[in-house]
């Protein structure tokens, strides 16, 4: 039995609570938020703290879940790890490439501490199956990848948590906060990336600092062509789409379903993701699966989870898109 504690009791915390409370191998021993109003999300039987250091000292968790604003992810994770506590950190792994690389170096220097990163969509059944199909080689090399994130965030979303709209607390907008999952999958499924050219924009008049819309052409090292489009300025949250074209086949993930696309455009369903009742569909349903796998890796002292080093490329891609958007130039990775 492992003891878990959560730091940051905002919007995402109920998903972590559900994953912990639904796993008989984990006990939630403490939750923490500097804002006492966040107690509403905490189960009554679990002690609530406003200081995470006091919580760690008193409850002695095996793992802390980091559900904090982005600028606190790497520093608080590393502080907890220095105290000998394993860490399960929400995405993004860091605010920028420099911080992500330092965090990965820290991880390598602390092999006894497990630090898992919550890029849960890698564990969607549709993504796992597509990865197997691609890696199996039957369909040949990847020749094209398209990732689309047509989402909506209201002005209130930024007003209630102003850190989300600021460079110094969020590190960016629709990419680092929303589309990071899709960018990560474009790399995870499509392979090494050599460069990209992008435009970034602020289309909504919310008075925030960060981008709400981006598009990028992504060049894969093997010559494949990638197209990435993400926005928080759609009229609603529609399904992300991920298309992968291979030499001998084409696949699409949409509405949490993996399709094989026939030569005539017909869609054959290959698998559908598990659903997580009560969770927003656009989070994907794999938080519990990834959290369960992380705790199992702890139990078995295995490395079978998503490490900090696995998440660094998602931040490199975001930084490259930001740079290309600023300069109008292609960025080599
Ligand atoms: N994996 C996913 O699909 C997914 C989905 C949504 C959010 N997230 C991530 O979860 C994280 C939190 O997002 P959110 O939307 O829940 O944000 P939020 O603003 O709703 O919650 C953050 C909480 O942290 C608290 N906090 C701030 N500083 C603190 C400190 N020093 N000590 C303790 N508590 C502190 C705030 O009071 C707030 O309640 C972000 O990193 C976000 O990117 C991930």
C-alpha cells in the first residue's frame, strides 16, 4: 500500500482523487492548496494543508501529485524528490526547454526517486494500438502526420485562474496548457523531428498575454510532412484529431476511436478508448491508467512509466513553435 498526497486542489485534482481512491493499492493521506476555498474538492476524511512542506513532513507520503500552475511543476517536484518523496507531475513537465532539460538531469541524478509525468493520452487504447501498428512495420514508413486541436476556452477560464494567461506562470497558452498532448503524440507516433515553421496568434480579445491559436508545418527527420493546428478560439470543444499516413495505410484517431482509412475514404473502426465517467472527454480517459501504472512501477521498482526525459521533446516543440511564430523563420531542432 502506497501513501499519496496532492499539491494543488484546482480543476484537475478530482481526476487524481478518483484515480487514487479507485485504486485499492493507494491511500490518500493529505491534500494541499494555498487557497482554502479548494477544500470543496477534498474528501472529508483527508487532512487539508495550506503548506505542502508541512503536509509532506506530517503525512510522510510515498508520492506527491503535483497539480499546480506550470511555473511550480519542476521546482516543487524537485523539492519533494530531494526530501525522498516520489513525484507524479501534471503536464507540462516544465515552463521551457532549459527548465525541462535541468529537470531531466535532476531525474538522471536521482535514480532512486521515480518522477512520472502526466501525458496520459499516450496510454489511450487508440494511441497504444496505433503505436503498435506503426512500430510493427507492416504499413511501411510514416509519410504524413496531422494533429488538430479545435478547442474553446472562455474568458472566465482565464479570469478565475489568472496564472493561465501569463507568460511567467503558464509559460504560454493553448500549446503548453492544452495542445501539449497532441504535440507529444505527433512526436511519439511520427518519430524524430528535424525542424518546423509556425505562426502563433492571439485571436480572442481576452486581455491575456499568451497565444490562443497556432499552426505549424513540422518536418520529420525521415522526410515525413507534419501539420499541427491548435486553438482555444473555436466555438466549442470538438474532438482532437490525429491522422497518420503511412506508405501502405492511413489511420485516424477521432472521438477517442482509432479508424483505418480505406483507399476510398471509408473508415473501419479498430478500437475505442475506455471512458472515464465524470471526466471531461477532452482530457482523455487515461489518467487512472497512467497513475495505476506509475504506482505499479514503484511497487515493482521498474522503469515502466512516463519519465521526465520522455516529456522534454514536447517542451522543445512548443519553444520552437513560439520562436518560429516570433521570428517568422523556420527553426531547426
Ligand atoms: N493532464 C491533463 O489533461 C490536464 C487537464 C487539466 C489540467 N492539467 C494541468 O493541471 C495543472 C493544474 O491545472 P488546473 O486547471 O487544475 O489549475 P487550477 O488553477 O484550477 O488549480 C491549481 C491550484 O493550485 C493552487 N496553488 C497555487 N500555488 C500553490 C502552492 N504554492 N501550494 C499549494 N497550492 C497552490 C491554486 O490555489 C489552485 O487551486 C496544470 O499544470 C494543468 O496544465 C492537466
